[in-house]
C-alpha cells in the first residue's frame, strides 16, 4: 500500500494528498474550482470548504458541470451562488451552451482546480468539461490542477469503438473508446498532449489506488455522480446500456433502477433475454421484466415497457461495451422496423458503424474494437 495511505485502507484522492502536503504549491494563489457534490475529502468534507477555511489560500470563484453544483439537475443550469460559502458559481452547462469558462470568468486567477468524480465512460460529460477547461485555461494563461479520483469501474478494461476523430461534441471531446480505463487525471494528460492543448497542467495523484480496484475496493463512500447513476453497477452498465438511450427505448430512467433495466412497449422481454443470452457475455444474466418509467423527461414515460433486467454477477468481469453491441444486434434482428436507431450516432459518433448497423454487417464485431493508436496514447498518459 502507498506509504501516504492511512492504516484504514481508504484510497486518498487528490484533495486528500493536497491536504497532507499542506497545500505547499498553492499558498497565496488566487484559485478557481470546477467541482460538484462529488468533490469531497475522504472524511466527507467539501473541497470548497477545505479551501475556504485556509487563510493562505484564496478561493475566489466556482464552476459547475452538467447537473450543477448539487448534482441534482437534469436540465440546463443557470449561474448561481453557493449558499454555504457565498461564492459565485459559474455554470458550464447553461442555456447558452457555453461549455467552457470565459476569459472574463478566468481573469485574475492563478490556478483553477478540477475535482469531480467520473465514471469511466466516453460520453459521460464531465470529461468534456475537463477538456474544455484545459483549452480555456491554456488560452488565458491559467494553470490547471486536476485532483485525481478513482475510476470506479476499474482502470484496466478498455472497450468499444473510438469516436470519429473528425467529430467533436459535448459527449465526445476526443476520440476515445466507450470505456477508457483511465482516471480523470490521466485523461487530462492524454487530452493535453493528443489535442496539443499545452495547458500548464499538474495532476495531484491519489495515494493507495490500484488499477484493478472497483469502487468497493477504495473504502470510499458511494456518492451518486449524477441523478441516475445510483450505484457502481449502474456506472459499469452505463457505457453499453446508456449508449442506446437516445433511441426509442427506455434505459430505466424514471424507475428505481436506471440502467439496470431496459425495454420498450414493443419488446417481448423473454425473446430479448433469450437473444442476449446467446452472446455468452461473462458474469451477466438477463431476466424478463415489465416496468413503467414515470419521469416525463425521458423516453417511454407513462408507458408499460417490457424488456430485461441486467443481473451482474461479477462487476470486474462485466464487458459493458460488448453488452451494448449485443443489444444493438438483438434489436436489429428481432425488431427491424420497431427499433428506431438513427439517433444512436449522437452518442456513438461513428457514421461507418451506423452504416454497418443498418446493413447488419458481419464486420460489426471487428469494428467495435478500440483503435490501436488509442492504446499507445493511453500508455503514455497513465500514472498508476
């Protein structure tokens, strides 16, 4: 175990390591902080409050990603004020779709810190917030400190196709696989080099984390990183199941078990469960289920949906991107007219894969693999 890790066995995040080092490199600097409700020390204190309580640190302003500072919002969020600290909170997911801090918002800062828990999936938007932050900070001469946190679904497994490098959006800042097997600090290093951002970047590494760790191995309390990721199994399922949520199916939003269930009014749960079982996905079973999503903001609201429940026997063995492919192939085979898959590309970001899905191409399995070039870039960015 890392010598900086306390005897309780709890992994120390970047903020904990900063505290242990008495903030030696940040004293008397004017700071900004990109964070949300997941920005906590190992003993449950907000990073915001820890920084504010120091007389030799000048935390001046806050920035919040999608879902806001509280992590409770499922819509665009306006600028506001953090009641506990009195600090202004600049929303990086606002009605103007300004995903990066402006020059005015960064003016006067020496350092901006990033402390947000990610879940290890390409289209989970906190990664894009990190990428845009690096770009804006480089353009405005502000140093960036990324306070690293564990990848809750392990730092080993890399799965699924990379997005088209010519296509960039808020759910695809850079061409990486659906499941990347990296920490946010490592991803910041990759973005900075591969996109030639050249930000003044420092990653404050964790103490005691190992690449094979799942969330349960860290000793840390689970905090929902967004409203519908309510446990680590949902995080593990998200890269495959969440990929299909832009089509005319329910992924369980508006139910007690988001991403654990999947269905639509036109699906036969037993047929789909049987089709998925034929793929032989490890540590994964399928159970026919009926449910009614009750959130009007999400697909199939108020409709009786038939489909499957995903039963994960061993999260470390779960191949979530392969599950996504199995769902795609099963729906194309069983429901070629009912399943409207055209919007899948808004998350997949691969026109060639969309053509292969439409044609039910036998090459789809091979196309579903990560690009070899990503593994080279990833290896250079790894810290643990």
